[in-house]
């Protein structure tokens, strides 16, 4: 049970017991999904005896941008590390965990209400995605990814995940592990809460940020890894649906998904039907970097228990 692992939630600046965290049913956050958030990973390094938050600053910048685009009126310092560090320390987390930092419209009123604003931060101990090694079977779904001029994917808001829910239900019904979205123009977009890469002839390719995707921090991390450690320049461009079927490798990536290989799309096997060599290499490098085993990119890791 989640409640057995989590003692406290940071709720509107106060540490309160897990069971006491409540939002009223009449808030715009509940009635109209007026709620933005960030999912942030932290990784335990046993040798160092330290928990490292990965790219915390970038996540908080994206949270601040979501709040701005949703026109929420707040004087919260959303770039302050302290609320995140405080909730982890209060729960004495010394294992891998996933944090959710939510900012929502509180009170009671219409859908266009811009204040008052509430927030909460929760740290949930987690393991790795179960399909991180064997890979998943993806299927292109009939539901188009929401567009920037409809419900913008650039905003990491709770409302966007209804799109993913509909796609997931269809994918499961059709026997797949996960959906893969196309844009309304028929170009590849992303997965449900995950950016997408494919590999063709040794070249990483990912949809551009104008393909109705979230501006993924993990995607950006991998672009750096490909450039810096492999001297590869990933292509950021439109991807046709048929290009999926002739890819050598493919994977989803995100703070929650980490790097999850895709072994088939629409029932068509990719490569040898298992995690490809390039995916395997960057997955290993990613985990070494986030955990601080590879000390490259020290600016990306924020220690929780040692002075910052």
C-alpha cells in the first residue's frame, strides 16, 4: 500500500500525514482539471549513501511555464528546491522514488478561475518499469494526439492525460502494451506520457517539438548523451507512420518511463524483436548518469541529504 511507505505530504507549505491530504470536490482542480504538475525522479546511490534528484531545476522551470500558460495567479516561488527536498527528507526516503509536484486552482468557482492556488508535493518510492529490459509491443492508436491549439501538450496538465487514457484503453483492447500517438496530420507524436525515439541506420530520430509533444526533459537528456558520448547528431523532424515499421530500434523515454524499448509496432517486429544495441547502450549510460555512477553532467544531479 502506498500509504504504508509515505508518512507525509507537503500540502500548501505544511507537512501533513498522508491520510489527511484533501482537496474539496468543488474546486476547479476537481471539477475542471485545473491542475498542472511535474513528475520528478530521484535515484539512490548506495556507495555514496545519497539520493540524487535528476534535473530538478529543469522540471521546476517546466512547472513554472505550465502555470504561466494556464494563467494561474500565484506568487509561489516555483523554482525553489526546498519543498521537494523537504518532503523527501521528512519521509526519510533512501531508495529510488518518483515525485509529483502539483499546482492547482483551489476554492470554488467557474472553470476560468485563476486563483486561489494550492500545491502539494509527494514522494513515492518506486522500482523500475517492469518492461525496461524485455520491451513492449506498441500500437498506433486511432486517437490523435491533442494539438497545440486545442489542449496544448506543451502544458503538463492533468487534463491532457485523458487523451492518454483513451489511447491506453484502445491499445489494451487490441492486445498491445502501449499506444503510440500520431498528430492530427498523421505524423508520429509521442507515447502516453513518454517521448519517442527510433533508430534507423544507426541514427537516432525523434519527433520535433512542433509535433504536439511535451518538451521532454528525458528526451533532451538523451540528445545530449547521443551527441556527447556517441558523436551522433539526433534528427529532430517529422516521422511518417510507415517509417516506424522499417526502424531498426525504437524506445519510449520519460521520467516515469525511463528508457523502455519497443520491440514491435502494429504487430511488426523491429530488429531482432528485443532491445536493440543502441537502446541498450544509452539505457545503461542513462542509469549510470542519473544515479551518479557516471559523474558526467554534475549540474543535473541535486543531492538530497548533503548540502547543495
